[in-house]
């Protein structure tokens, strides 16, 4: 009897929550994506394995153990031969970056994507009401938003925001900020520019936990045009349905698991600790507790509630009771996972019960472009669009994790069939690549590093 009453109360709660979320809140929400442009550097910026080895060998602080760790990490990183690096690193100046290096790196990404965005959308820079730039590690004065406003001679009443220190999850923070601003500013255009400065922050020390960023992070970024003008609904690519942000910085362990510090030698870099996985799992779980009731159909929520209660009451470990996990695919067609690294993609896939088909876009984006920090999700989205996976009414869950520790997720609804080849146009003939073939082509050469091999590499 007690179980029956509990189930009835859950049903009533789910029904009320369902209709409140789907009808009342959605009626007041209006955030459309009109266009987005990802950055692709020129071929002279490609950081293939040979170039990576040269960079590694220039670091005189490393011993045999560090060389072996770095080269084996490169082999197993999931990155291919066509990712892009910053000019100062390719030129051998990673230990002496300048302010001009950082500004030039940002200018290339911001202005290239914005030029294409304005040209594609037909929207003039003078029409932009809100501008948000998220770059975690570079906050110059004047700001990067001021740099863009100056370049495009935007209006003097534009609302400009510069976000820093939020890591790979910053783009979703910016989108969420736009959504909230749209409640105040009606019939507005907003632009979000998401990228990161890699060149000035190349780690030149010898701490293994701080070397990982060099193996994973690459140059890239994206500019996104958003609006709340209902008259442009039929021109929109997608509509933002939900956005949920979770920040667990109050937890000391989570706060320190992904942090910018100096090592004992004074070299600045990003420390990634073993606690990162635990922090990511906790932040994701807390985020989904809020997001899932908004995106899954009521039948799935009820199934989960009933199975969970039955399992708890019977304390059974049978296979039937073990299937209490929520099936996200009942409310989501596509999963846009941040391409932070092979371990990140594998971990999220396992936690969420996703197939290789679901994880393919993130794996391919990591292989082709690397971890481009806040801009990474948009390369994953671009891959889905280039392969013509995105059909009208499909729902896309964007999952992002970042320093703090944060988990910021959102759900988009596709407004029309999407078929743009975009930044992937010259790569589609080579993708997808089977998971077995994603290993770095230098695996055979560098998987078992020894003194003789290192001496050979140094000499050559």
C-alpha cells in the first residue's frame, strides 16, 4: 500500500512538472540560433606528430621519464595529424610568448569567424545588441569585446561582456547568459565568440600532471549568432529549449582538480589532478537531476521511478532490476559531447549509456581539430550537420565540462533539416574513421620509448 501511494504521488508530481515545463516556461522562452562559424587555420599551422616531437625535444627540462610520458600520451591522445597549433609554438618561441602573439592568435580566430558569420547571415555588425566573448586565459585591456567593437565599428549602446577563467564550459555559460538577457532586451541580436589562447600558455616545465594540456589543446574557436526575434523563426537553424548550469566550486577537491598554477620551477601551466574524473561525475549528475525532468517524456520518468522504487524495496540485484537507469534517448536524438579527450568521451559515453554512433561526432572532432576548449562543442555540432544527421524537430543535448568545476548543458531543437558542409567540407571524404584506426600514426615508433629511440629523435 505504501508503495502504491508513493507511486501515485510521483505520477501527480511528474504530470504537473511536465506540463509546467513544456507549456508555461516554454511560452516565455525565445532564443534562436541563426548561424555559427567554426575557425579552421591555414595549413602552415598544422601541428602533426613530427612537429609535436620537435616541440617536446626542445624542452631541456625533461628527462627520459618525462619524454616517454609525453610521447606515449601523444600516441594515445585521440588527436590526428591535422590539428592546428599557435604560431609562436610552431616557430619555436613557446618559452618567450609576447602580448602580440596572444592578440594575433585571438584576432585570427575572432575576425575570421565573424567576417564569415556576417556574410552568411546578412546581419550587419551595427545590428548587434549583445556581444559576449569567452576566453579563459587572456583578459587584455581594452577587452576582447572592445577589440571587436572597434574592428566592426559597432554601436555605442551595445551590451558587451567578457568572460574569463571558465575553461572548456564557457561557451554554454555565454549561451545561457544570452538567454537571460533576451528576457530584458526584446527583438535583439546577440553574438557569442568562444575560443582560447594556446600560444602564451604552453607549458614548458616537467610536471606530468601539467603536460597533458600540451598534448590535447589546439587552436580553434567559433562565433554564434543568436536572436529572440520571432519574425526570424523560419530562418533559424535551432531553438534553445533548455539550459542548466552547475558549479561545484565550493568543494575544495573539485575546485583544485583543474587549475592554473606555477610549478616549482616557476613555469605556468594547467594542473589536471586525478580528482577531475570524480568532480566531473558529480557535476554532471547534479546537472542532469535538474535537466532530465525537463527533456524526457513523462512515460520514461514514470518507468524510472517505478523501477527504482521496486529495486529499492526488493533490494534485488537481478538483471531486470539493474535496468533502472534513465534512457536519455527517449527525449534526445543527438549528443554533442565536449571533445576534451579520449577519456572524457569514453567516460561520458559509459555513464550515459551512449552508443558508438552517439560518440562518433565527439571522437572525430577530437581527431580532426583537437580540444579547442570552449569552441570544441561547435566542431562536434558541425560534424553532425556536415553528415546531414540533423533533421527538423530533432533535439540535441550539448554537454560541457570546465574548470571550477562546472558542468553546463543545454538542449537545442532543430528548426529545419541542416545540410551545410561547413568547416568539415574538406575532411568528409576521410571521416568517419573507425575507432581502431584513431591511434596516432606514430604509435609504432613512439609507443615504447627508450634511450636509443630518444637519441635518434634528438639527432634527426
